């Protein structure tokens, strides 16, 4: 398989997982699992941004910080700038939604989840 096909296949797999994470988000919203509905959009965003970077044949860093990933995307395409506020909001939920001993300081609500 040539490099272009391999890159496309890898990028598509990351994007497919991102779309599945959005389905997971929908299920969390329907089940009123607010911390889950705050975590999974971060996962979807991370995978989608990484899919884009892979599609542009960039090496992806093993990081979870949407802001840092977004900066890499902006270097390639300025239109990603429009996602800055959303990435900052979603990024702030990552750690508290994963660690119960930290989440006591963050109150997850329907409004935040939506």
C-alpha cells in the first residue's frame, strides 16, 4: 500500500472513532450521565484533530490537550481558529471527568454537558 493510501486509512480510522465518541456522548446525554457527556466530546475532538493532522501527513503527539492539537491544525489551516473557544471549554472537562477525586471540585450539569 502506498503512503497516501496508508495515511488516508489511518486518518479515516481516527475520524471513525471520533464519530463513535459522539454517539457515546449522545448516549451519556440521554442517560443523564453529565460527567460522561463532558468527557466524550473531548475524546471526539482529540481524535478528530489528530485525524486531520494525520491526513496532512503530520506526526501526532501522544497528548490530550485540545488547545495544543488545535495550534498544530491552525498552522496548516487558519480556519481552525474558529474552534478555539470550543476546544478551551471541552479541554477543561478532561481531567475532572476522568478522576473522581478531582471531580468533586467541578459540578457537572446538563448545561455543561450540552
